[in-house]
C-alpha cells in the first residue's frame, strides 16, 4: 500500500533530550515536507526537501533540523526540545503535485515537558 | 500564493450535496486551486485540484468561475464520514514545495 509512515505516533519527552521523528514513503516521491499543527494556528510548514540532499526552510524552522540522505526517508530532528515544540507533526510527500497532490502521514503527537 | 477566504463552518444533511465555497480574488494566471481535507487530527487528505476547467474525480467536483476569482468544491452525496475541515489552497505548481493552509471550513454532515 502506498503510504507515508511516521514514527512514533505518540511521544512524551523532557526538555533538552534530543529526539528524532522518522518519516518514510514508499512511493518514490521526490518532494517531502514536515508540518506542525497547533490549535488556532493551523498547519505550518517546518522544512521541505525537493530531492536527496536538497532541503530548505519552511515557515517555522527554528529548533528543528532535517536530513535527506535517501529518497524515501526524511527524519525530523529536535536537538534540544522545548515545551513550545509540543505539537502535532505531519510528514508529507509528493512525486510532483501536477497530478496527485501530497500524501500525508498519520501524524506524531509530541509532548515536551 | 494568493490568499483564500472560506466560511468558518457549514452544515449539510447526509445524502445531500455539500457545496463548499472559496474566494481567491487575487489569484494569478499560473496559480492552481487545491482542496484538501482533514478528519479530526488525521493527516490532511488531498481531494482535487484545477487551473481553470472544472474537474471531477471519485471524491468530488471542483467548479472554478470563469474569472477564476472563486471556486466551489462539491461533495455530491455527503456522508457522515465527510465531516472534516476542508482547506482551499491556491498556489503555483511545484512552488518550492510550499503548501500554505489557512483556517479552512469545518463541514458538519448531519443525519
């Protein structure tokens, strides 16, 4: 089944403890992206990647890192998480959006205490 | 990307057509209209997109006015499972991979 897989689905962590949220897609998509969703603020893009080794900042990149070493994976790294990064995170991918739009993962609910 | 305006919420009776409007009066010639929906904290789901012609797929129809300043997403026979937030997004294809989500329309399908 074609899908975007995020792990973990839920995570509670403490301030300052480095964590990685993984994202993998099995559709050979070139474009991948990370979003966060907060009440009243909607979905905001964190980082995106247009191909392997090509990444760029979205609207809210502060406090996050990403890497795109291979086409299928696009992990989101929080080097020193803080409580204001408590959010619902989504990964998305697209071959290109001329035809199909973006496929989103099921989300990762992160709580930083 | 052009700004969009959608009603905050709408109700629809189950089995009836749901017509969700979107205004995008500042749309430019190379910008497409996309629709996504999000069902209660699940990942957003792509529905349909178009440039200037009306489009239809297995999920919905998209009607774009001739001047392209507004559009309507039509769910022909709404079911309870169509209850979701619907987002209208206007953007250029492959525009640096940016999808900007506004507030959307919360559609409530009622029995």
